[in-house]
C-alpha cells in the first residue's frame, strides 16, 4: 500500500502566496540578528552521523532541540531546524538522521518528539545542500525523539548501493521504505509480527482508582520498536540495490534481529542471535562483521544487563565480545558502538549505567584494536578531561554515552555523546603508546538548554538565567560560556530568578534540589549573581517563585501549592503573608518597596499589598478574556503567560499578559484590553526607545493575526515583528528585554537554549 505524502519547500519562507496580512506584517517588521547566549550543550545529544565519503561532513541530533551540521570553517555546529514554527514544535525532536553515502550534500532528518495521542505525526526533512535548506514530507505515523530509547539507532538508513532507497524503522508502526529519495513512503508489509506484549501492571500503594484505570487503558511497553537499520554493502544485486538488510528491534526474550536476503522482499528472524536483552546499536565493518550492543532497557531508563556481540556474516556465526560483563551485583548495559571504516579491527563501545567498581571505574568507553578479542578501558587507562569550553560540566558526571563515533578520515578523532552534549579526542592512538588521551567538549554551537526564567538587571550582568537540569548562569559576556554555573548551592531546575529594581546587586533564585544534593530551595546573591548564599531558614515547601522588593529588603517566597511567606532579614526568619491564597505567584512593584502584586487569573482576582507583603487585599478583575478554569487549555503554563508584570520606573503601572489577551493598568486597578494582541506565550520589558521614557514591550504570540516575536515602543499601540520565518525555534516560552540597551531582547526556547537579538541596523 503506497501513500502519497505531502511535500513542500521549507526555505525559511511560507510556501504560499503573500496575502494582505503578510504584506502588512512585512511592513511592520524590523530585521534582527539572533545569536545564542553561550552555555554549550546542556541537553541530550543522542546521535552523530559522519558522512563515509566526505571529510568534515557530519551531523548531530538532539532529543528536543533540533539537529545540527558541522561547520568546518567556523569550527562549530550550526543549527538546521530553527525554522520550525510554534504549530510544528513537536518536530524539534529528531528521531533519526541519514546521509546519502554517494552525495556529500544530501541529508535526511526524521522528526517528531512524542508519540502520545496529542502529538502530531512526524515528518521527514530532506536537504540537498548540506543542511542549509530543506523540503518537508509529512508521514502518517508518530516519532518519539524525546522518549525512552531515543539514543538507539540509527533507525533511518540510505542504501549505499542504490541511494534512491531509504528504510526507516518506527516505534509503533513497523518498517517503512522510500524508493524515490524520501519523496514518498510505503510500509513494508512482509515483516514478522514485532508487537511487544504490555508490561504487567501492578498498582502502586497510594494510587487513586482513576490512576489505576488509566494505567489499565494505556498499558506500558518497554520497547521502542525498530531501533536500527543496516545494509550489507557487499551484497549488491543485479538491480544495484543491497540484498542483505538487517533491522534491530527493541524486543527481549524473543527474536529481535531480522534479516532480508532479497532486497527487502521477505524477512526472517535471526534465531541464533542473543535474545536475553534488547539491541541498542549496530554497525557493520568492512570485513562483513556486524557488531551489536545490548541492554535490558532501550535507555536512558535503567538497564540491569547487557553485552556486546559480533555476527560474522560470511560464516553465519555469533560470538560474544563483552568487555566487562555485568552481574547481579553490578547491573548495567551497553549502548554505543563504532568501527573504524579504514580498519575493521578498530572498535569502540560504550557502557550505560555502569556502577563504580574501583577508584577509576564507572561509565566507560572501551577500545579494541583486534576486532574485540581484547579491550582497554579508555578513561581508566589515563583519559584526561579539559572542561574549558563548557566550564559548568565540571559538576556533571559523564552519563548517557549512547553514541560513539570514530571519524572515518581520522582514526585519532573520536566522539561520544552524553546528556549535556558530548566529548571528543584527537589523540585516541595515544593509548597504543600507553599515554593518556585528552578529551574536550565537542558541543560548541549546540545549545539545547531549557530556560525556565530570564532576568536582565538594570546594571551589572547582561543576563541571569534559570535553567532546567543545570541550574542557571550569570552572563557578563553573552558570547562566551559563563565561568561557572550556579552550583553552590546547586539546583537541578531553577524555576525563579528575581532582583531588586533599585539595588541590582540583590538577586534571589528558587529551584529544585535533587540528584543527591542537599540544601534549601532558595539562595541569594549580594553581588549581582556572581556568588550565592543560602538563607539560615526556609519554611516548608519545595520549589516555587520569588519576588524581591524594589530596595531588596523584602523577599516573598511562594512554594508550590503552599502558603506564601515573606522575610525582611534575608531568611533569618519568615512570616506567613495574610490574605492571599496558596501557591499564587507574587511580584514586586518596581518603585515602591512596600507594594507587591499577585494574579490569580483562574479566580479573576488581583491581589495587592501596600505593607511590605504582610497583608494582601483581593480585587476582582474584569477582563475581556474568556473565563478560564484550572486545567483548561491555555497554552503552556511553564512560560510567561497568565502573569502580571510591573513596569520599571512607574509605581502601580501593571500589565496582565493573559494567554488570550494583553491588558494594561496605570493604577493597579483598571485594566484596559489591547485589541491587537490575541495570544501570548511570553512577555517582558526592556530599555525605552531613544527619545521616550516608557519601557519597550516584548511578547511572543499573535499580534494582528500574525505569529512571532514582537516589540512595541509606544505602550502596545503598535507592534513590530522582530523575528522571521527562519528564526522561530519551535516552542518559545520566555522573553525579556534588556534594561541597559534598547532593542536587545532575550528569548528562552524549549530546547534551543537562550537566544539574544539585536536590531540588524542601528536604531535612530
């Protein structure tokens, strides 16, 4: 059954005629230059593909932050999917990549972040100019670039003998094939049944009946479908296509490797292959030996067993080559494998979840120069690490080594990916001389963090950020990685950052303490974010939001779903705020240190305090917006929507950025709707335009029927779009201007890091 798939060009421009609305938008746009605030990595780079015939051509994929091409001239990775729109943000997760081995300029990306019911179907992006421009082919199945097993692969592969042919393995929809370079796809119907039985469900103590019924309706499967496709390059038939094709399927205790010996017309299980665990990666060496890594879970969920095996295609024989065997006392698995294209005896494999067994042993890369007969542990043999290119990773252990690659043009150059980017060495053969290998971060240009809060103070640092997983950073130079992360105390996620408008040296942040780190969920700085202190005490509750009075003397902490508290002595003591509901986020007036505000948009109430947050009074709101209810679909509540904002330099001047509209009050009471704004995902303010005294406004959403990033210099009477269709970044949830420099704006994406933009031409 063949499906004709929609195809259109995605060159950063809308593939449709310009309407009057588009012309209006073009007239109300200002070109901006966009750069990443340099953090380097910060997310899971789960795969790298080298072109086998072209030097310096390689690509990297991430689980939720798009894909990158290597720019050899610049010596850094360049993003390829920044044109992904908000509507298509599910395509920012990249399930697999493939290159045309006969054409250095052709690359394919299989995109889709989630397979759940609300997620859209996936798409294949095709580039014939090295990843600079793409066409798009929509496919009738979902992909899971950010689901369990995302480090397996590659699921998509081009036939090296006939590059019109591409195979793609999916999680839930079997094997698909294209015979016209990805333009159309058909499902391969001759495969045996690959369905995995659901994992037996046992209710956990404390589960509600509703939760139990939901788990019964949606049973959990551990496997993640077809995880790799391999062609035997030496098996070209009379048609020119490869005749021998292997696929690995994430199944256990049953057949999990399948082979076709007639160009995909029929398939059979490789019954002699290991079945006690699941395949994770596979590669075929030039001597026709196939190496496969295994684990009991697709990962990055926990594995309890695993191994490395070799299949000799010529002899039809399997052999175990596991470097370090797991045991019940030391459970772990194996995930990455690479073979030197110019030396089939030169191999690398990586472990996953390997426990410590000695002072120099944990997660490892194992190297063999005799086809897996003997192995050496790379790190334990004297591997050294220089974190200078990404200083924050000194606090982060090496983990999630799901892909390892040997450069086909330089066997001394090897890379492995990890949960925050990856590492590379250029002296791998030093091991042969019993000398240490030197490893440096390989992710320069890749920015995959998830910003949870952005704060630009009136003086000092350009930006202080709250970041998912890696805490946050104080950037005094946006084009260089910060000297360190906010690690003392260390938060996993930093959800809130606030500073004193009139005393920018005072900054307070709140986050989640996890991963074995002990401490309180609040810390503060008295030097503008360079060093951090911990308050003596903190009320009960985990995580939340913070507010700091204009003079820095009063802090308000709202732990999630808990009572609101204030301190006037930097946390030596705390008092409960009266008159305000639990879990309601508080902000400070930017002028009057005694005034605070809080918005409960669901209840239609604005809370105000005029006595330093001791007591709050509730005022009913009369907004034009639809009456929202908790749990209703109002965009993404992790962002800057449905919040109240105070204006710099003007007491009582407030903005409500509701998901479905913008409202302004100059007296903290009477909110006037701004009709041009119809949807908001993020909102912020920055320095006034020259010749004006009111802050510039910034928002992410829909204005005049157009979606984008916008700036207003006249209190929301008019707006200019400041991004374009090449710079959309999928899901964007945070934006703020810089109070020190007019026109500069910071944008927080959901997996493409923090970006900053400046007008492309000097403003008058």
